C-alpha cells in the first residue's frame, strides 16, 4: 500500500534519528525530594544499552515477553526502548492492579521476567509467585532488598549489563538495525470493561506510523516541555512517550496523580496529554471559585468569558490572533481573568490533547475562551491507539476531529465505526477467534463505538455499541450523551445512567463532596455526616433543579427521572473503574442492584 508519509518503520530507526538531533538535550526530569533532576538523551541512551545487554546476558532472546509494572518514571521508558532494540516484547501492567489481575496478565502473556518500581509492587508479585512459574526473575527499581535469589535491585541488574557490554563487539544500534517493521513490539492487555482483558499485539510499524502520523496532524513544536502523568501502561500516554522522544521533547514525570496541579506549576509544560477528568476537575474548581466570589468579581469574570467566547469563535478556533477592538478587549480580559487560568497550567501552555473518554463540549469551549486549547481525539488500544484528532486550525468542539494521515474510516449500516490502516493491531495474543470478530477479511477493524461523520469529515461519537440502552418501550438510547449533558453541573462529579428494559431512565450520581459541603455551609444546613447531608430534602431539591435545568433539550424518553446519590466516588480499587478511568457499568449496577430495584419499585 502507498502511504502519504515516508515512514521510519521501527522504533530503533526513530530512536537513532532523534539521538543524532538531540543527544545533548534533556530528555527526562524526575522529582527526588524537592529537586527536579535531569537525564539527557545521551545518558538515557547509555542506560538503555545496559538494560538491553543485561537482559541478553540473563538469557533472554528475541520475542521473549518482559513484563513492566511501574508508575511513570525514566526507567519505564528506558526499558521500553531497550526491549524494542533487542526484539524483546514488553507487557505493561498498570501499577493500580490487584495481585490477581497481575497474575492473569503475567500468565496469559507468557512473561518470563518482570520489572517493578517499588516495594509495594514487588509484594504483589511475591504474593502470586507460586502461580506464575513462567517468571524467572524480578528487578526492583527502588533500593529494596528482599534477599531472594530470583529478585534483584536495578543497580545490580545494570552492573550485569556493564560487565556483559565489555565482552561484546556490537552496540544497541547494531541490534536495532536487525528489527523488522512487522516484529512484535508490545502486548497491551485491554482494561476489560465488558469481559476478561485481551492481549493486543502491536508491531513496530504500528507504533512508528501512529507516532509519525500524529505528529504530522498536530505539528508539535520540537524541544518543548511535556508533563507525563497518565499511566505509561495506557496506550495513549505510551504513544505520546514515543513521539516526545522523536521530536526531541523534554518530559517531566509527575510524582503522583494528587500532585499533578503542583507539578504543572513546577514543570510549566507546553503540552499535555490527558483524559477529560483532569480538565473537568480544573473546570469545576474554577467555577466553584467564581460561585463564591463577590458580585463584582463575578461580573468581571462573566464579561471576560463573553469576550473570550467571541474571540474563540472568530480567531482562536482557527489558530488566528484576535485583532481590532475585540483584540484589545481580549487583552484586558486576559490580564484580569485568563492569566490566572493559564497559571493553573504553568503559564506557558500551548495546547493539550484530550482522549480516552469524551470531553464535554462546554468544557472545551470554556477553556478555549480562556486561551487554553484542548484538542479532542479518538482511538483505542487495538488501533495503537490514535485514529482521529481535532486540528489546531479547525476546531469543532463536541467532535473528535478527522482521521490522521493514512487511516481510513467508515460507518457500518448499524452505525458502528470501522477503521483501516497501518495502525490496526496484529491481533489478540493467542486468541484467533476474538481477532476474527474484530478485524474482517478486508482489514477493517470494528471499533465497537457508534458514531457519525459530518460534512467536514469530523467524527461524532454517540456511544459504545454495548452500552446502548433499550427501554421497555423499545427506545434506543445512548447513555453517554445524557451523562455528558448532566456532567455540566458543578454538583455532579460522576454519573452512570441506567434503564435497560425499564420504562424510564435513572442515574447513579456521585456529587463532589467538597463542593456540596461548601454549598451546605452557605445554606446553613445542619447534619452529622456526609451521608446524612445527601439525604436532606434540600439536597434533593438542588439536584431536581439541576436535572430540570440541564434536560430541557432532551426528549422526554431521554430524561433521567429518578436518581441515587452516592457518597463515595467510583474507584479503580473497588473495581468500578478500569485502570484507564473508564466506568465499569456492569460492576456498578450489580453493586447497587438493591438500591436500583427500590428506586424503580417506588
């Protein structure tokens, strides 16, 4: 097939090009104590070589599976590059997974070796060791000593590589030249929203083309700063790490999710890849702050937003600078209001990517009015993962944009979105039946998502095919559209709409505790616990009013008529969210089954 781009075909090819151009630049920054410490491209290259050599010395060969269970840190990416040069196949494992979930992936993938980050992660593997006899060795990044023959520290592991390197007559780059485009790069296990995780096999050509096509679509500037906080086990962050290296960027690794707001101000990133959750939380805090401000400050804020919205429509969404009297007003609005929003992102932000879940249209428009550009995209692990993204010079909120170069897209007769291109996975590991169901004989991959393509070629996602609710009255309803609409409320943090085989829709709503408690304080409400607060009639009046306000443009059969207020957030730990922060609808509806039945019985 003839492609639009003359691609570098493997990770070692991309790696070599970037090393020539950026060897003296800072590649990574990581936090140690109160200091951010740098790692240059050259320093990383030398350590990558030692990692690869150590694995070779320990007897690992091409196509052997190497598991990697760690939070984001330099070692993660260096191991990824080391394995890519020697043909070892990486198997990422989310550090949030429980021991039994880790066991499933390690056994299914045939991993022979595992890297872990901390003592906590090591203990998970020790707990399941008797069940994962395929694993020969474990290496811990932190200086933790378990005094077991099969476990070693990362520093000891690197020493093996140093000694082995002295006796060989080849380099990292020599081995990288042997890698072919169709060689297996990684096996990524899906998050399992609807069943057991499946191992997605991605090749070097899959990732190489996806990284380069994404760059061709978005034109990120070279040698800029990024903040990495989405798990590198997540395919979106993983491809981000590859093209960050390709274009000579500097990546700051966030310490942990809770410290992302602090790290944003320290790293001052130019770019950011995130799921909508971060942007939603920042939005909620801003709106809450405005709600608690004086009438004069509120008036100034809403004046600035009106100016910003006009500037956004006429200029920002077309990648142009505002001019004339409107441009002058926008400068004033920026100084009074928008500069404070920019400071939340570090003050030097150029634009952000939002993926992994739909971004609410109102949030995209709000930030654009402030000069913070969020470009929404779409993809899935089986597609390496990027297929679509909104371009900087033609923004259309509420869509996920057009396809990146060399990716084809069409809509099936039942509304399902199909894709074809060099980013389509090789298949599911040891699961030919599932592969055949996913990819047809002509190479089209069935995404499982429902959508439509508008006249400009922009993709609009309606919902997951398996999430479609069919009411007892025979109405087909996409719950995500309703959830997005209701999530515009500052009083709704998480929501799951239900109603399959029922005669009306209901919802399970998790309010943001801090905002609800501030609201209760202003209303002078008396209560002994947060659960007691949520049961007060004044709170139900608040939510009734919010639902009425936000559902006026929905058809009657699409409107949520009853709801349950839940006091604790849905979490990964409780199995209600996948590691990539997607809602597990079946788990949640089963957990609250008795409450749901009471709701419909009333």
